[in-house]
C-alpha cells in the first residue's frame, strides 16, 4: 500500500515482508477476509497481493469489503493508484478522511469513478447550478453521497429543472436539506408520486403545494407508505382530504409506531385531535394533551383553546393554537419560509454592499455573507416578519426588483433596516472573535483564525462604515439615533464584560444589563425602527421594542445553557468557551446562589484552569441550568405577549406574520444549537 494512501487513511505504511515469508505465511485476518468474500471461489486460490491490499485497505477504512466488491465489481480490477487518486480528489474538495467510510460504504462505485468525466462535473454542478461554496461541498455530499455517482447531464440537471418548474426556488434548501430529490428519477420517481396525489382527489396545484411544503413526499414509496397510510386515514381516522392538504407531513410519521397508537389513545378519550397536534407533539406533550383536553362534540379543538405543552428540559411553555371557525387546524408555520424570497434578495444585496476596492478587504468583509456560511439570518427574518406584522403587507412581486412591479418604497426602507442590522451583527462577531481569540464560527474557521486579527478588525470596521452609509440614506434621524445607540451598546457591553469588578461579576442584574447591551439591544431597537418607519404609534413601537428585547434576552440565556450542554460541532464554535475565558454567565450565577463557595472558585478561573472542572461539578449539583432555562422561557413568554397586544386586524398576511413571530419565541428556547 502506498505511503500517500496510508496517510489518507490515517494508518502507517507497513514494512515490506520478504517474498519467502509472503509465500509461505498468510495472515489469518487476510485469509479469513478473502475466503469469506462473496466473489472468492475455490478455483481462485492465487489471489494477487494487490487484491489482498485492496481488501485490507477497505476493511481498515471501516468499509465492508465484501459488500463493496459485490456492489462494485470494477474494484477487483482497479489499481491502488486509481483508488488513491479518488481519495485524494475527494479530500481536495473538503471531504474529511473520517467521512469516507460512510460515503464510500454507501456508494462504493465512487472508488472507481473517473475524476475528470464523472466526479469533477458533479462538484462543478454543485458550484455553478446550486451555488454551493467550496467550503460547503462536504455538507452536501455527506447528506447525499449518491450525488457523486449521478451523471450531471442525464440526472442532476433534468431533476433540478423539473423541481424548479414545480416551484422549488430555494437552492440552498435543495442543496443542504433535500439533495436526495436531485438523484431521484424524474420519470420513474417524481412524476409518478405527483400523479398519485392527483389520483386520490387533489388538484395538480394542491398536490404541488403539498410537495413544496413537505418535499419528503417525493421520497416516500407509493405502495409501502402512501397507500397504507391513506387507507388508515380514510377508513379509521375518517379524515378528509382537506386535512391532508393542510398537513401533508402526516405521511412522514410511522403508521405502526406513531399514527395508530396516538389515534387509538385519542379515540379512547373521545377526542379527535388535529393531525398536526396529534402527531407532532412529543410523547410527554401528547400525554398532557390527553389529560388536559376535554372531549369536543365536533371532534376538533374549540377556537382559542390553550395547551400547556412541555418542551423537553425547558419546563412548561404556553402555546396558543389558533383555529378557524371551521374547526380545521391552521397550517404549521415556518417563519423562515414566509420571508424566504426577501431573504434571498437581502443576501444578494448584502454581498453587493460589502464589495471593497482592496481585494483582501473585500474577501474578508464578505466572509460570512457567502452562500452556505451566512447562517440562518435570524435577525433579518424577525425584522421582515415584524414589518408585515405591523400592517405592512409584503408586495406580491418580490422575486425580481427589475420587474414591472417594484416593491413599495416603505418595504424597501424596512428591508434596509434588516440589511443594516445584519451588517452590524456580523461586524460585532468579527470583533468579538478577535477579543475572545476564537478559532471557529458558524462551523468554519473564524476570520481572525483564517486571515489574522488585523484584517478581522478592519473588516468589522468596514462593515460598520457600510452600515452607517446605508443608515444615512434612510434620512430618518430618529432611526439613525436608535441604531447608532446600538453600536454604542455593543461597545459598552463588551467593555462591561472586560472591566467588571468582582461584585459586578457576581451580580445577576449586572449580567442581564450587559446581555441587553451585547445581544438584545440590536434586535429590540431594530424592531422599533421598523415600527417608526411604518409611522406606527409610540405604543406600537414600544411593543415591537419589547418583543425584540425579550426575544434577544431569551436567545442569549439559551446560548449560555448550550455553552455547557452543547457540543462544538452543534454550536459551530467551541463549547465551554465562556467559562474557559473566565466569563460568568447565568447558569453559574444561579449555581453560586446555591453554593456560595463557588464564588471563590470562579474568581480563580483564569489563574487556575483546573477550577473549570470544579465549577462544572458545582453546576451539575445545582439548579443553575434549569433556572436559566426557566428565565429564558419567562422572557420568551413576554415577547409573545407583546405580539399578542398589537392592535387587532383582519388581514391574513398580518396575522400569519404575527403567529410566525410567536413561533420564533418557541424556536429560540427549544433550539439545541
């Protein structure tokens, strides 16, 4: 086995044995592997040394050599050099060595694929057609290894063309969430499933709408999934097609493990819960529903009924489920999808706004605005939803600003607030990473780690300057004052963290004020700016501010919890990063109330790193994590209450956006990364 191949597999090259020993002695492991191999025959006793090394290579990588050679017989004649070339090529595209066992185990054909004519065109397709950046290739390939054994012209491009014609506009979603659709046959998989939905009574537009809301429908078997679940739904649940149209995710749940048991338990209680509520609740939440919900004579929950749903580990969180007078449950909202088109426009605008004359500065400034690493755009989503929630309707034609119908001037100005907010936020991340000496951010290397502290600081300054230019263009002095104050708060909060006295570090009030400055001020004042641009009253503007303030505080409190309970992989940054830097957050502050002796331990964190483990022991014995979560829930409830206090409206778009803003409060406290 060559040294290069051994290196790629993290094994040391073996020393060559003497020819005489090789002929007379056969290691038991090799002999066993060969003789149990499905392609081995008694007549094939003289297995070549290269074949032995090839099988050993696969086994050392964690791949079942028998399965691999059965699925890809061409491996028998492939040279070790060609296999090594494929492995090196994959790693050059960002695939990690420890990813290879899973990827190649699922698709061993990759090992004998031609790099120039088969593999490289796939990566070109990902880059040019799906706009996947080079540093995100790994994420897509891990999600769907079959991409690498699919032909671009005969499979990937036709599938993409068909999906786009149906209405799949979000390329990021196709690349990162549903790439399996791209390797599905249009003729034999996608079209038949769409036709099946039409055959059971849905119109073509209804069937397409269901698939767009639940793309997994394209991956389910007609015989093993659709038909048995549809039969149970019609005959036992006695539901209507309208219910499936509103909740197509029904087909994603196990018939035997989820649908039947929960339906039977509901019937025993004399209840017919809406599908979404019956199936999406956790086991604990479902049991609470059975205990707390009174049987309804019409079979559905009455309008305005409240349920105390419990998110695992987060205590009781109050949700309001709003129903139409027809008693049919409203569709599950995805806040991000409601503004997906505008977020796409916003992303493109941001990339254009951070272009600089100096190439290195331009590269640094756009580092976190590139496709695949721009994050979930949480803050812009809040602001765009808030704009609609305050009686500002989204224009019908958002897809192209160059179209005949141009978005309203007000909407453009409000989107400008979202752009400014995101630039300020990213600038603060760049500066924070320098101060914290961070090496990762959003799952990739932090800018200071990749380009150095000086460039990172300058890039942050550059983004702030661009934000100031955009802010001045709004020509609204009150809004300018609000967002200028935000920048002041960011600096103040960071300074409070760096220069606090011992008493201040032990104070929950001081911590919450610092948290408001560092995290919540940006969201709250930006929400207020949205209201001011819309000409809303001072009372409504304050409700928008309170929503942002409480949501921001809840977000940071959960962040503090995740710093102790999450992993570096899930967070996109190092776990335990705060306490290792001597930063005391809410969980430790609550633990100190139970164990006063912990104060002395945390005061010595920077001098003696071993105190971190001692502090974690105290935290584990305390209710620090639980109380922090409870405080986060309290602020999330206050944020939801602020939206509930907005003036009533009959506008469906406005009501939908308000429900989405309330949904975000739940997502904030139930997130795990």
